[in-house]
């Protein structure tokens, strides 16, 4: 141990919200009943800290702590223990904390378990036990409810590190410590203690390995105890095998064969297993990843090297070259570079025909870098390892590898690749402004030697600017690109000849990476002097919401503008630039330029070979500028080429382009194929994007349940892959999906989660989508005043206006809310802008939505015709939800004009449409309108509320939801006096005296009706 840093004690528990909630529920339940709970987790995860938090939080009565052994007073029978608890409790509730209950002997554990199940006989007692998670739970505790402690999420580990170091840790050191700790708080604190203040601040190099044997052994504690030499060899061999495995478990046969090589005279067996190991079929694994690392690190060095040598021998015989080479490298006796072995490791890792996961390839590249003396080659191998870690969904492992690469002198192309990986990691899990700058730097460093990779970095930089809501930087970045390459008579590449008027994509005004421009954005980013947009457009077709500008409730794809027929769920799905470029997935060296192939002698030739990155960039930029005629051919080529391509990157690109072109069937096919391909290839980093594209396409096709299922899975995979930004966009998509259903709590939960990350990382698009979802939920629940207030902040001119593309999507919702709230004057400016977008013709729903908006604001002599025109446009465009919304507003208007027969028909159509697409909250509005007409739609009654007239029932429900009389009047288009009159009748019929009593009665009636429906289904 070399540490000079004094680590102050953390003053609070970081994370653990679910576990604390479970403990809190146990303590709160003591008001009426006894209870018990078992807390488990591997060493260092904080079992003792959670019990201490529970004891400190408990104020209702005494706290009794029990420990093992006679000297600690632990009773030996359940009856004795219950007697002790009864005396300790008296008349007050009692909390019993039993830490490390697994250390009690078997009879005491049995007594403890039986007592826990009979606590009700001792009064109001809560028993909280902790047991080790590095071994199977003792059978005595197997029947008790368990809450498990998992490793801390990156954000919580980061907060803990800041708390104990006052935020003074160098960024590269921080990334290394977080990666080494793997979410274990005790290990993280031990690592900090080991370092000197100079090392923490990055002023001196870190000790290697940082998590050494002593540090790991201190955290593991008594869990490392092993009774026999044979068991120690078994544990060591499993721990060694895991280092070169694709997961936490290894093949039992491999371990036993290696043990025979290790000791030919032995007869190894896996029965019985040490209690720290778990066996499932023909696989073995440690219960605790920390213990696995500790067993390997604390082993006798010669024995550890022998175990690796034995594993290498077996794997070579089995024809598994990559893990065999890794074990051979770990069997070396010193840290000195071994050039030949390093080269072989890197070559096999680069061989795409060798079956291996991204994680295993990354491990091989990293080990090759450690064995490499040449600094530029070492930097390139560390960078390749970081790229593989990122593709494998482990950005936490990629960042320290990039830091190691940065410490090596390297040429521009290697530094550019490292910056590209760093920028992609930040794009998915960090401030997107930082990602934009990193990716721009990568593009400039790669431009000369790796133009295809430079193009991919620039495209990802545009995605970062898009996510941040920076339109000028997004346009400028899409203008970046290598200059056109002239060809000689033989078609060979010749010297570049820059063209001042035309860029590489053939679009006027495009600039290359080093070209002079008229203006510059943040950080020197070139910006066109007159970017296209509503204020600069020469005609209405230029006044278009760039990228994503589609019908409200429908989707946009990152880096892309809206196109005809593009109506999918809102959200952001940034395809990594490495994917867009057909970037490396397993090779040590980058692929050749996407628009070129190797010719004779290695000479690259152009010709008719397509460049998918160029086509995608051309289409994106053309759509941003409103030039659909220029965009459609390029994006169409992207879709068409993927029909015969099984690579994940090509299929993701095709799904994106198909959504832009409005080809829903092609988008669903490409998205489903992309999901299958990413899973098959082990590209965990790409799975969340594939799921997001699928969710878009399913929503577009009207398959709302499937879309929600894909988004929920996408959220889980994004969080598992450490992609908090992608997860925030999934949360926003889920909030928008839930906003059409009768789930206000679900909307609020997803909105809160999306905004938490969006505000920290500058995700303007995700924030706007989340805010829009909350407002649309208000509108669906009959709260137009609240919806108009929220939406006004998003769509009205001013510094707080929402994301430059997304705010237009919310205009129809805002117009509806403002009209119903009696504020039509607020809509004129934004409606004029939306009319320009509808005239552009990129979204078939927009024309119908525009007619509906005009109908909502029109005088009676014009509204009827406008509603009919809107419905006719919906019939042409399709889409159940938007058509049903128009039919609902038309039905309301007809009812107020005392045309009940026509109103009933329109409202019935609206109800059927809402039911078909799962829009429960909107269907409730249609049912309420039908009841007001005296109709009896299916699902109409409400228990004790059945004595009310339809109008009284509607008013009662609005008031129960918290609406004021004025808000109810605006919603129902009646006077406040009418609401007052009916509300007095409601109070008299139901026998209630306050709005609170009314709310409780409505809630009870709805719950009763739900229970009755559940019983009918059974």
C-alpha cells in the first residue's frame, strides 16, 4: 500500500433507491404489523451501510443489534429469541438488525429463521438481516424475502468519488478508478486510499495494477478463505479462465482439463463445488465478480502463471487461438514487452473470421498494447481495444483505454481514431456539446489519412449538434467533407483538386474540413452565412422544420429531416458514426474508404462503387434545407443496397433512411434484421438503436403495444450498455406513447427520468419531447389550460423555445389547447409557420392537422367545412390516432351546435379509432361526450356514480381530477354558472360535502369497476 490520501467517510448512501424503498416499506409497516427482510450482496457493496442507514432512520422505537456467538448474546432457539425481542420492544415498535447472519452456526441460523417467521407473536417487530452474496444463500434463509445489492450505477459511483475527494480527481484518473472499481463502493474507496494526492490529481503515474492483490484481499475479507489446496487450484483455474471468457462463466470441461495439465497426478472433479462457485449445466462461475478478481490477484504468482499455461495448452488443442494466446501472454514471468506475441495477439484480434466477442477482442488488443514497446503502435492498439469495448457496450472500459492511448506518442490518424471513440462514448453517455467537439477534432485529424473515418466522425458530430439543438453547427458539420478526388484516364485516384463552388457531395456551398468559410460557429465550426430556415427561405417550401419535422405524435430520426410519410414515434436514435461508415468491428486496421476498394498492388480505385456515408450525408443535408428532390435519390440508394447486406451498420442505416422516406414496411424489415444482426454479432452498443428504429416503425404502422415493448427493451439495453443519453431518448419516447393512454403516473415517471439526463447532458431534443409528452397528457385528460401553458413555452418565440425541429411537431397540440382554453390569439404566429410546413408536403398528416387547427379557431360558418376537409385529408394520409382526434373535436363542435345525430356519429368514429390504437385517455373523452348526448357507450357505468346524469358525471370527474370550475367550463364549452349548478346537484346526489370527498368517491367507483372487470375476465 502506498497511499497518503485520507478518505473521509461518506455521509450518505449513493444510489440504492429500490433497496432503501424496500427497507422503508418494512419500517413503515410496523404501524400495523411485523415483518422481515434479508439484504444480500457481494463483499463491499454496502450491506452493513444499509443496515446502519435503517437503524439511523428508525425513530419509532428501540433498535436491537444481534451478532453471532454466545458472547454477543445470540439466543439458541426461536423461542428464546422471541422472548428477548418481546422484552426489548415493550409497547413500542422494535427494529432488529442482524448483520452477517450467514456467520451464525446452523442451529442459530435455524432459530433466527423460525423467529423471523413468527415475529407477530413478539409485538410489532421488524427484522432486517444481511447475508453474504458471494455464496449461495443458506437454506434457513431461503424462504425469507430478499433484496439484492447490485454494483452502483456509474453516476452514483461518480458521486461517491466526488464526495470523498472533494471533486479533485483528474478526469483520466477518475475514469480509471471507476472502471477498476466496477461499481463496488468499498473497492472504490480502497483504491482512493491507495493513491497519493499527486496520483489522484494526475501529477504522477498510477501504480499498476491499481487494484492490486492487497487492495482486493482487504475488500474481500474472510470470503477468500479456502480450506484445501485442491479447492484453491479449482478456484484459481476458474478465475484465470474467466479473464479470457465472453462472460462471467466458463466451460467446466475446460477447467477440469486445465487442472489435469496443471497436476497430471490429480483426478480433478467439480463435485462438490466450493460454496463461492455456482454450477449450471456444464458451466461454472463465481457468485461474486469481486471474489473472482481477488482469487486471481492473490494467488501465488508461479501457480497463477501455471494455471494460465495449462489453459493455453487446452485451448490450443481445442482450436481456440485468441483465448489461447491471451492465456499464453499471462503465463509470462515478467512485464517486459514481447513483440512477437503482441503482434500475434493483435493479428488474431483483427481477424474477422476468428469467432470472438467485442469484449474478448478488446481484451486481446489491450494485452497486445501492454506487450508493445513502440509507442505509436501501442497507442493504436489501446485505441482499437477502446473501440471494441465501446461496441461491446462497455464505455466504462473504453475510457481508461483511451487515456492509456493518450499517454503514448502517436501520429494524427491514431489520435483521430481515439478522439472518434471518445466522442462516440460522450454522444451516448455524456454532454453532447463535448461529444460534438471531440468528433470534429477526430474528423480533422483523420481527414488526410483516413477520409472514410473522417466522414463518419463528422456525421456523428452532426448527430451531437442535433441532439443539442444547435442548428447552425449541425448544418455546418454536414457541409464538412473531403474534397472531390479527380481521376486520371485509368480511373486511379489522383491529387485532390479543391473546388471553391462545389463540395464533395455535389451540393453548392459545401466546404471541406480545412476550407475557408464565411462564418464560424462554436469552436471554429464552419457555419453557412445564410442557413436555410423559415427566416431565410425564398419560398414556403424552404420554411420547413429541419429533420424530424413530422406530425405531432410521430417520430423523427436523428440526423435526419422529416420526409413524406414519415410519421413515427418522437425520439432520437443516433446511429454511431462508426456504424454509418461501416467502421471497424473486429479488425486491427480500419477498412478502406467506403467509396473505394483496393485495386491491384493495393492502389485504391474509385468508379461506380457506392459510398453509403456520402449518400446518407447528402440526404440529411438536403432534407435539412428542404430539398426533397435532392434527398430522395441518395436515401433511396441507402435503403436499396441494404436488401442484400447483413451487416448491422448497413441495416441500421437503411432503417433510418426508410423512415425518412416514409417506407414503413422497409423500415420495419430493416430494423428487425438490424436487431437480429446486432445480437448475433455481439454488438451490444448498437442494440438500443436498433430497438429505437423498430419502435418508430411499429408506431408508424399503428402497432402501439409492439412499439412500447421495443422501447421498453431499448431502455433496458441502453442502461445496461451505459448509454444514459440513449436511455433518455427512450424515456421520452415512452412518455409520448403513454401520453395517449390513461396512465398519467407513467407519463410523469418517464418525463422526470428523461429530463434528469437531458438537462445534465444538454439533450435539447429529448427535453423538448419529454415536455411535449407531459403537455399532451394534460390535453388528453381534459386540462387545456395546463397544456397550453406547457406548450406555449415550447412553441412560442423566445429564448426558451424548444428544439429547433421538435417544437413544430407540438404546434397542433398547442393550437387545440389554446383554443379550448380561450386563448386563440396566442396561436396566430405559430400557425402561420405550421402552414408553411404543411405546404411543403413532407408529412401527409400535416395538411389534415392544419385544417383541424383552422377549424378549431374558425367562426361557425366556416368550421363545418374545415372539419370535413380535415377528415378527408386524414382518409388520404391514414393514421387512426390523428383522425380520431379530429373526429372528436368535430363531434364536440356538432354537439354544441345542437346537432346530436351527426355528433353521435363523429364521436362514435372517434371512440373506435382511439380504442384501435390504444389511446385510452382520449377514448375516455369520446365516451364522456357520448354520455352527454344520452348515448351509452360500452364501459359506461361507474358504480355509485350511476345516479348522476351524463353531464353531472363529466363535471364530477373533472373536479375529482383537481380542475377548477372555470377550467371545467372551458373544457366542456359551457358557462361557469352551469358548472356551479351541476356541481351542487352532484354534491346533493352523492351526499358529499367537499371536493376531496368527491375525489375519493370517484376513485373508489373507478377501482370497483376495475375489480369487476378483472373478475369478469377470470
